[in-house]
C-alpha cells in the first residue's frame, strides 16, 4: 500500500489517500471519496509516512480519461505555494484556466425500468414532435404499447391528435412514471419537481440511485485540430544579433539577460531562437507585459508561427482560454505568446522562456498568489531544463545585478538596428518657464516636426483632467467616500472618479458641501494637457489613456491610424511608453517627469528612469533622427541627469550603490505584510499584536505604519516591512505562515507579499 498527498479543488489542506495501484504518478487525477461525496483529486506527492492516526481512505481509481499534469508542473505549483506563502488552491486556480477544471454533475437514476424501457422511445419520439395521429403511433410502436401509453396516461387525446401529457402531481407512483420516460434526471430538476423525502426513501430502498458524475474535458468544442504550417523564411540577422543568438544556443548556461537599447532588434533574436527550437520539435513561451501585447506583436507572431502559436491575453473568454490551453496541452500549439499567467501554459518540450521588457511590474500579480512570472519562469526552466531569456532596454536593477554577478549570462547591444541613431535628449527646467504646460523648447521642436509632417508623442503619466478640485468659497475638497483620497475629475465624461476603488459619480459643477460653483482645478492630468494642446495646435490629436483604451479595438485602431499618419500628435499616459514602433515619430515630449519620482518607494527612481527611457525610445526609430524633451521641476535630480547621459550603466552604478548602502534588494529580501480592517478602532493595537507574534531577531522589522493611502474601499490599512539577507528571510518565511495563522482574526485581513514591488 502506498500513501499519497492529494489536493482537492476548493479545499485548503492536502489529504492523504492510499492505493496499491503501482501506476499512480504525481500529477494524476484520481477519484476519491471526500466528505461522503465523490471528488476528483490531484496526486501531489507520495507520502513516506505509513502510520496514520486516522483511517486512510483508498483511492477509487485513476481517471486516465482526465487531463493529468506533469510532475514538473505539480512541483512548480508547490514551489509557488511555499515561496509566496499562498494556498495551493489559489495557486492552482491561477495556473489552470477554469474551463479545464473538473465540474461535477449530480444526477438521479432509476435502477429498474424493465419492460417499460419502451416508454423511453415514446418520450424520445415526442421530443421533436408536438402532436401525432393515432395511426402513426400504432404503426411505429404497435398496438399493445400504444394502449399502454394511453392507459398509463402518458399520452392524451386532443381532438383526435395524441400528445405527451406532462405530470405534475408528486407521489411515488408519479415519480416512477416520470422515470419511465427518462433514464436520469439532474438533482435540481428532480428535487424541484418531487418531495425530497420521497426521493430519499427511494434511494434508501435501492430503487433510485443518486450519483455524482464528473463532467470533464470531453466538451467537443474545445477540441479542434490545427493545421501545421511551414515556417516562413527568416529575416536575416545582423552580425551582432547572430552572435547573441548562437551564443545562447550553444551555451550550457540557463539564464540570460539581453540588454539592448530600444530598437536594437532583440525581438528578432527571440524569434530566431524560437524558430530553431520549433524545428527540433521544442516549444517556447514568450511573455510580454499586457500592454505590449499589441496588435503588431500578435501579427508578427501569427506571421511567423501561423496556427502553431497560442495567444493568451487577459481579455480571452473562459472558453477561448480553455481551447488555447487544450491545444497547447495536446502539443498542437507549441509557441505561446502571452501575459503573466501564460507562464503556466502546458507547453511540451519547453526549450525557451522569453521574458520581454523584463523590468515591467505587470509580471508581478498584485492579488493572491502574489507571484512574479519572471521568477516562476526561472524556476520552471530549472525544473524542465529550459533556458530563460530576459530582455529589456532598461533591465531591473536586480536583474542587471545578477548579470554582473554572473548568475545571468549578459549580452548587450548598444546600437539600434541598422544604426538608427538614439535620440538626443534635452532637459528643461520648468521652474524657469512661464507656461507650465509646454516649455519654449518643446513648442519649438513640435512646430518644426509638424512643419516637416513628422509625428509627435507626448507623455503625461496622470489620468483624468485634474487630480484635485477645491471649492474657493468654503475650501472643501472632493474626496472618495470609501478611500482617503481626493477624487479625480474627468472632463471627457463629466465624472469624478476615485482611482483606488474605481467608483465614479457625475460632476455637477458645484461644491458638494456649500453648492458654490467657484471651483479650482489643480493637479493637471492628461485630459487637461490635451485641452491646452488643442488650443495651441490645430492639428489632429489623439489621446491614449486607460479611459479610451476601454473601448473595444481602440488600441488596434489607434495603432493603425497613427501609423497611417491620420494623427499628428499622440498624447497619453504610461501606456504609450512601451513597444510602439512608429518610424515617423521624431519628437517625444515628457510633460512632467516628476510624477513617479515623488512617490516614496525605493524603486521610484528606477521606475522613472525606465519609463522615460522607454518613451524616449519611441523617437527616431526610422531614418529620421529623433529628439526628446524632458520637462521637470527637479533637473538636478540624479535620475534626470542619468536619463540625459543616456547610459544605462551610469544609472545602474549610481542606483546599485544606493541600494547597497540602504540594504535594499538585490542586497536584501523584503516581505510586506498588509493588515486591514473595516474599523479603524483597534487596528493599531492589532498591528502591534501581529508585530509581536512575527518578531525574529535575525531580520529587521519596520512598522506598523499607515499605508500611504490609509483607507481604500472602506478598509483601513497598515503595513509591516520585513527586511533581511537572503538566507535569513528564507529561513524566516518557513515559520511565518504558522505564526500568522495563530493570530488570525476574522475582523482583520492579513496579506503577505513576498518580494513586493510596491512598498506603499
Ligand atoms: P527591440 O525589440 O530591441 O526594441 P525590434 O526587434 O523591435 O527592437 O527591432 C527594431 C526594428 O528593427 C523593427 O522594426 C525590426 O523589424 C527591425 N529589425 C531588427 N532586426 C532586424 C533584422 N535582422 N532584419 C530586418 N529588420 C530588423
Ligand atoms: Zn464649497
Ligand atoms: Zn475610492
């Protein structure tokens, strides 16, 4: 007899079951009895323990007809559970689309139908008919059966026509009759029609069987055969690209970082590698941040890989997601282009995991399980003997540090493809400007570009029209009812909106306290700047932000229209800083470089550097040289200085020095514990209790302190930060879950975030 640790969906613990079936493997789905019901379990591991203080139930059977998972996949999920201190159920739900999960169907079935089976025929016959003549029925069933039908009352005669008579009375006899026409009936339907007591009695007498059926993956519409297409001919790599591609193929290392300036042709390298792998029958996963999954990226992959590529973005329906998943599972699709959760795609013979724009925050999930697809990718590659390639023009400080230490193999490309020049960068001190929207310098460059029929991209990383509305009469500022944050005003749809909880209300034009209409708007958002822009330039302008991007196909249309020259200027939030390739854009303006810099987080400098360097990279991608104007109130800030030097390395040197002195990642590891409650009262005391419970001398603990936005969605929030060296944190984590479990209280929510990317 062997013992297995089994996971059952929607439960939080693992359960032990036994079996003497020699063939059971980790990752198999098995039928077990759980709380007196049949459930499907997933084998996680074999237990070494043989003695249990309770009766261990036996596994009923292995469900060979069900989807099973590889042992590596199970190992990966278990690793995530341990590393991010999350529940296995949450990990499993995230990793496996609900469309392929097991569903149950409870049905009642009669045991004996005997000679009356014939009645089934009449029922089925009437499924497609409403009324039939006697003669037709007699011809079909014979006189004897026909009489029986009438006598039993299944058929009734209306003006010489016969039709089915539906019963509605509820007695045992009725029920038997009801079942004479049906083989089995769903639980809900039957319990609605008949008395549950009658049903129970019949089940007890053995006349009726109540059974749970597994309704699984035989949904025909999920299965589709894809035709294999030949791969198209390659683009030719230049020497530098070729060298990197060959080196990665030949290397016996597993982790690579390519830092190549924007437009250096990194994507081409990845595509070549994936193609070579595919020719050997090996698959790859290509991860992009949501926003980079642009139509052009999708088109590029479809062109290269045809029906062999599965595209997994967050807007897929459950059914489409399941279809894609299944086609990867069967091996029909071997290349996956997708966002964060595509890291779990069941790709066969995985050779490459490419993580494009590896510095992006969106690889980290900000709800449980709080995993980072980048590190999950590294772990998965380790388990499956695949290679991980991280790529970025502005790698995260952590990744570049690991590359410096030789943990990642580093390749760098300093020049753009075909030697397109990197744009020149000018910094403008806004303190010295009269107009606080557009500097003289930016206006001049914009005019020049427009005269030459070239295009312009302007970045302002702030949504809405204004972030603060204040009444000039009574001083009242409009604030969210559920959050301790001021409401943003959106002129585009006349609403006031909270950026934290998303609640919005109509803007009346009057102070909500005293009714005055003397309101002042400050905190300029992208809509406000658009308004100013339109006053200055009578040209075609398109605004791109979260509001407009909600419209279906907006992004795709915007991309095509802008490329075709229908617009002269694009103004947008951070969403325009990435991935877009418009050869005719020569001027990029950053309206206010300070928005992120002023956030009190040790990564805000890095983020500012990345965002501005990325948007600057949109300029001069074609034959024409580009120009970038950065407006700031803090020109002396070292981040701005490094942006202008346009040397990632200089920026890195400065930043890593700071991280070392302050003992921040990558030198340390951080855990953030968020504690929240609907009531403010008692929260602080509770936080101190938590603090006491999780204290440990090997690590540094800070807090508790209020979150930067104290109240969100009606909950008051505090944080405790934990910092320590890698080993201490790893040791500490092992006992943290236990400690927290002990002090859990239903009035408070505790969220543990391992390797957080937002500290506020
Ligand atoms: P990155 O991913 O580094 O920002 P891309 O791969 O998007 O850069 O390349 C920038 C531009 O150069 C794209 O338009 C791409 O098609 C072109 N390009 C890069 N390498 C090649 C090549 N070997 N042959 C043809 N065009 C290339
Ligand atoms: Zn007022
Ligand atoms: Zn709110």
